[in-house]
């Protein structure tokens, strides 16, 4: 596939509550700090927290991936921003839409001259892995990285993934990544105030800011492994 244009980073997981929004916020923050031109596609149309947090800083689009029109809008948004890296925050309910309509994107990646990079966020339950298998059937050529969310424990706690054949398949072309946990009081403020990471770094009290900057630095080290263009 041609790769003249910047990639599309799709932060997935399908399940609600695995931490996709925080991974998306951290990824957008990292790319902006690396001076990458980045735009956001928000697919959680019922609760667009990420878009509300960053809409003053970057251009955003909203697409409902449960409907074929949303996938058409998604492709058109990417086409309208050929020089921008596209970050996609996927909604928990979009798995059926991916299976039914995801081919709209898969079939246009060559024409868009983009590669699709998936950051699949997991907890320690089996269905996180099963949903990735279904997603991979729609996007077999995507570069997939699995993100173990540290909120659910240290990497050694993710035994289902560690001992799975899926891990071997992922690591044949992608990586297993460890997303750092963020103190609850800081995460709660980010969530409740709908702050971007950069805004929070300016507004939070000293103690909370110190924890946020620690987390931000570890996130940056993680993302540097899978965003070589940055």
C-alpha cells in the first residue's frame, strides 16, 4: 500500500470502560508536542468527551460508525486532510458497525494513500481479545498494537493475553504496549472538566500537575515506539 500521506491511528477496544478515551487524549497530546499536524475523528456521538476536550486545539470531526453514512463521512474527512495524521476515538458500541460497514474504509486506504494503525486497548477479560479477532477480520492489513491499560494492573496480570496465540500474532508485526496508570484524582479532574492534557498541565495544582507530567512522560516513551514519523 502507498504510504505517502500520514497514517490513521484508530484507538479501539470496542468494550466500554477499557480506557480508549485516555489513550486517545494522550496520543493527541504526544503528537502535538512532536509538532505533528493532527486531527481527531470522534465516533462516540452520544458522549464525545475527547472531542470536547481538544476541539479548541485541533480540528475535529464527528462520525457515527454504526451507520454506513458515518463511514462515508469518515473517509471523506480523511480525504479532506491529506497532510494531517488522523486519530480516531472509537465508541464502545461500534463493533457491529465495523463488521458491517468497515469495508468502506478498508477499501479506500490505498486511494487515500494511508496506512491504518490500530491501538487496541484491553483490560484483563477475555472479550477484549475476542473483539480484536473480529475487528482484525475487517482490517487484515492494519498494523495492530495491543495496549495493556495499567489501570487494571501490572503487565504480568494480563495472563489471558500473555499466554494467547493472539499475542504471538500481534507481535509478529506490531507490539504489546503498557499504558501507565494515572492517579484517580487527576484522571477524575481530566474527565469531569473535559480537559486536554496540555490544558490540564497549565491549570492543575502543583501536586496533581506533577503526577500528570509523570504520566505524560511515560505515555510519550510508549508512543515513541509506534509513531516513528513523529
